[in-house]
């Protein structure tokens, strides 16, 4: 079995690593200054300019099909790229991409929503989470009632990524209460709608301990034409599951890069900081922190790449993705905590970016499926025989 990267994978990874080092990392001091002043790290124009600079080198649409001008590099390459982007806390992403469920749009919807999103002219957001409905989609209360050829949407969504900047949203609403009452959203009670901001929905920023700026969305009798249904009426839950399962492995993939850079910061500091006449790198307590972190990063790398490989092979990757997401969230938080501890009081200050990463990585254990949900998924798959404890190698 060959565990090495292909020449193409190595070349793309190295290009992204260079781009991050030359174009992204130099922005970190200014981004930190802005964030600590309550301002966005990168504004829409700056992000767009960086994306276009990458496009000049042919880097556009990592997972987007070639028919839409993308690179279609595949899940494994996408994981390697996310790991490189994770080396900086600057919230950069390459352009030319769109939510996977937008590719289920009809031709008119593709022209109006998908293609402008890929080109960067429009920004979307995925709106399913509610104050009382997180991982349990059966608890959705946002409703859509038919009025002639239109639908009237009322309700509230919360913790919506990109909701403050989005030009349109993919919002999930109950369209058949009887179906919901008879067995939940999987039985056809939920529909996905494409809703322009101009239709009347409002967004409100949610203040968090990190720099992730989610939004609360409110729909107060927002009128939407039937032609804006994405997919089929009553089949929204299936779309939601496709969106949620599209790339859960990419979240811990990004944490790999963050942890690698953090641990290197810890190593550099341990080799220069002296106590009692010797570098703290000579202290066993520090050595064990570094050793444990290195082992955990390597284990996380293989969990992520294994999940990505399963996605690329068209296999059912839910178990592997849940394992990578769970392990990545827990271990990334342990690693950043160790690195802060190695730096002592300096790590706790805002002079260094460690506290910034500390707050950001804490989110990994919550969004897109909490640790508890991942454990539930993993355990249920094993207990019901859908997965084996012996794994898939061999």
C-alpha cells in the first residue's frame, strides 16, 4: 500500500503553502488589529482581490466541476488544501465555489443563483438551524404556507454562517405539518427555498467569543414564488443532509494546519525561553506536551485523509467523517491549550495570536455537529452493525 502523495497533490499543496505564506500571513497583524477593534478581519473587497490573485495562477473552484470553470480536484486534495489554509487564522477561502446543493437547481435557478455564486458576484448562506432546532431537524418551526403560486415564510434561524453578508439564503421551512407530525422531516415535511434578501428577510449579527460572525435571520411573512423551491417540495431534508455531509472532514482538515503552526510556535519558544539557566525545552513536562501534540496531529491527518479518500471513492463516509470531526475538535483544543501553557503568561496576552486561535478552535467542537452528536452517530453505527470496529483497511 502506497501512502505517498501524487506529484500533482504535492505540487498543489506546495503552491497553496507558498500562497498562504506570501499573501495571507503578512495580513495577520492588520487582521488582528481590526478584529480587536470590533471590525471584520477581511472585507468583501479584500477577500475578492485575494481570490482573483489566486485565480491568475489557475486556482479557482477547488471542488467545482470543470463544466462550471472549476478545478474539480477531489476530496483528498481539498483536505490537503484546507490544512494549508489552516496555517493562518485569516479567514480566507479560494473563490469559484458554491454550496453543493445549488447544483441540484433547475436551469433557471442555476443562472440566477449557482453561476453568480461561483463567479463571486453573489454570496449565499445555508439556513436550517433554529433557536430550538440544531442537529434535530424534526424540531424545525419555521413554516411556509401556500398562497396561490407563492409561499409565505415565517420563522427564525440562528447561528447562520455568512448570514450577515449573504445576498440570498437557502432556507428550510415546514410545508407539510402532517408529515412532520407523522414521523419527522425525513417523511417529506420540509422544503428548501431560495430566497433573495430583497424579498424581505432580515439578518442580525450574533456576538460570540470568537471572530466567527454568525447571524440570526428573521422571516416575517416573506413571500417567495414557487419557482424558487430548490429541488422538490417536501424533499428539503434530503438536501439538508447532502449539505451537512458534503465535507465534514474539511473542518478538522483546517485544524491540522493550525495545530502544526501552533506546535512549531511552541517548539521555537521552548528552545529560546530559559528558566534556571536552561531552555524550557530541556524540561520533561514541555517535551511531553510537544510529543503528545505531534502524535495527535499525525493521527488526525490520517483520520481526515481516510475520510476524504472514502468520499472520493463514493463510499458511505459518514462514520469516518464523524470520527475525524470528533477527534479533530477535541485534540485541536488540547493542543492549543498546551501551546498556550508552554508560552505561560505571554500566551495569555493579546501580544501573541495564540488566544485568537484558542477562541477559534473551540468552535470546532460545536458547529456542524457537536462532539455529542458525533459520538451518538459513531456509537449508533457500531451498535446497529452499520460500521465495524475493525475499520476498512485490509
